[in-house]
C-alpha cells in the first residue's frame, strides 16, 4: 500500500502522478476541443459541420455553444483522446484527417492490449467521433462505422464492463479521519469540514469544490446547501441538500468553524492553501480533494489504494443502507436520478445482512 502523503495544495499536484504512455495518455490542458482538432486532427480552416458560409463570429458562437453542451471534464477528456489518436497515427505515418474506420479500430484494440479499461476505450472512441463531427466529417463518421462498433463490442465482451468501484468510507471510518485533522491549524479546520460535509451531503468532488458561501442557508438543527450544477443536472436547474447536525460528526459546526477561522464571507467555500499556509482566493480542485481523502485515510489506518474522492459519497449511501434507511430517503440526499444506480450500492451493503448462509454454515 502506498502510504505517502499527497503534496499540499500549493505544490504541483501532478508531480506524483505516473508518466502517461505516449499513445493514449490523458493529458490535462486548457485548449478547447476545436483548438485540439484544428492543430492535431483536421486541416486548417475546417470547423463545425455546415459552417462554410458563416462569418468568423458566427462560427465562434456555434463552437462556444457546442462546447457548452458537454461538461468541462468531458471536453478535456475528448481533447486528450483526439491528441492521443493523432499521435498514434503520426507514429505510423498515417494521415489522421483521413483516417479510416480500420485505423480507429486498430487504435482501440491497441488500448485494450495495453490494459486500459473498456469504459476508457469506449470514451476514447466517443472523443474521436466528436472530433470528426467538429471538423465536418459526418457522412460517414469513421469512428461510428459498424466495423468500429464490432471491435468495441468484442473489447467489452473480452474485458468486461463492470464499473471500477472504490471502497466506501463508512461513518466510523470518517469519524476516525476527521479526528486525524489538525484542527488547531487552518488547513486542519478546512479538511475536517470538507470531509464531514462531503460525507453527510453525499457530495461529488466537483460539487464540493463548486460550493460558494452564497449557497449556504443556516437553519436550526443544521444547514441547507444549494448545488447549482451537478453530474445529473446538466442544465443547472439546481438542487438542495440538508446537512443535519447529526449525533457525532456535527458537520455544520465544522463548516462554521472553518469559515470563521478563514474569514470567508463570500465566494468559494473550500479554498486552496499553499505549503506556507497562505489561503488562496481560488477553490480547491477535484484532484486536491482526492489527495486529501487519501491522506487522512492513511492516517486513520485505511488502505489508500482502495479509496478515492468518491468514497465519501459512496460511504454515506452504504452507511445509510446498512442502517436500514430506505432507498428513496437515501436518494433525497444523494440526488440520484436513477434508483437502479443507487440500488447497486444498497445491494453491496446488504450482501452479508440476513444472508441465508449465516443460519446453517
């Protein structure tokens, strides 16, 4: 088990990541998908399909709204996929802009041979298909060819499509992690509040780092937090989640203690703190949250390789299911749109509960 503590927020958070493989690395960058495809995948001057008679300004508007249709994280992943395929083609002296379905299928097969998950490979195909659509190559789109479908189906069958799930951090584990936070320091107060709020609100990492003070409504007995946008709320209709004081964690109190100590009255709730202890105006990012969760998991005696930022959300759902809370009540907090997805957590929690084998084996 890797027990090394992750770097502080103010340091390079990517410094301890593995070096990506050259053919299908997932690079993080700020370029838009249109920029990625114009430099890596398509010839200069090509853009959104059907825009030959439009002005430059009109094209920019179309591209902006096309990008807004996808979550930023999805766009970044698609950009990385486009660059990955472009590199793969260049190494074989193949023309990426005119790539065939067979070339794309071979690229996907190479990813499978190199041990990537079926879900990652499926997403890579979607990224390249999106890039070709952006350049106007839609009739046909080589990434959507039936030959590519067939190869991808074989990859899924061979590798399996079971989603990778990290261990849930249960309530008692979370209490131990919070106890490890040095709450005499600013960083410790922030981390304790984030762990407790993240668990009690079944928050996704992206939702946690997006919280702002204006989203907080203090109530007797707890706090109500507004979630402006989430994974299951693409259009920003907004959702709210109540965080009660609770019996043990007292998450609202930890949140209030953090905000008071940091003198935060508006803007991002959970902010970066550099290695010298200086508070930033910027919010933390998802990677920082994951690193922080792993850090305290190690200090509490848990296996860091088995937990992730998602373990807080999974832990709330699993703990609630083990306590006999109904799926519908859990969904009120977890904000699951699909009860089928939620029931996957509930079934895992119930595997040993009232197991028929316990009565005779």
